[in-house]
């Protein structure tokens, strides 16, 4: 059963690589980034959402003791947010700082909760990544003027943190 769970390590790696590549795109094209974010990140959220959703479903099928329901919920939330970004790119540009801040706080909370699972898969990395994401997410949500001016930098940093975290965790899953 544990072999089935760790055999999907590459899905987490793919998610991490997508997030790292997306962060590089954000840093390299700051002009017009708000509108581009709606498209780039909408596509990435849908892709990673399906990846997380399939991972959660495979955890349920493996009858693992992990919280597969949270993975399914996170995947569905990512797909929903990606759809919103793609469906309304101009309106999305106005509320993008709050959406990214909320995503960062929510993802940070999930990482912190997951760090206490005791499964030995990067507990301290999950905790540190979760704390950083909550701090940056709150900065983005509670300072819209600041966030609007520096959204490119903060979102790039968030995506890089989340991407590196997922790559690190994927290799610990591969070893397990």
C-alpha cells in the first residue's frame, strides 16, 4: 500500500517544476504582468489542480491513512480558481492581490497542518514553507497598494517557494 502512494512521487515533482517555471516567467516579464497572471496562473492552477486531484484520488484508492480528502479539496479549489482567472481576466486583475494572498495563506495552513502528520516526509520543510507562505500571503492581502506595485515579485517568490517545496517533497517520496 505504501509503495502505491510513493509511486506517484512524480506528480508532486511535476507540480513543483510547473510552479518553478511559472515563477521564472513572472520574473522575466514584469510588464503587463497582472493580465498575464490571469492567463498564466489560471492555466497552471488548472493543471496543478488536476494533478493534486488525481493524487488525492490515488491516495483514497490505496486506502492510505493520509488526509486524501484535503488533497482532493485542494485540487478542486485550484481548478476552481484557475477557471475564475481564465474566465474573467480583466476583472481578475483587480482582485488578483487578494486572491494570491488568500491562496498563499490557505496553502500555508495546509502545509503546517500536514507538517504534524508524522509521516516523515519533510515535516520541518512543510512547517517553514507554510509559515513563509502565510506571512507573504498576509502582506499581499492587507496591503493592496503595496501588493499591486510589487505583485510580480511577491507572486514569483511564492511560486518559487511552493515549487521548491514540492520538488524536495517529491524526492523524499521517491526514496520512501
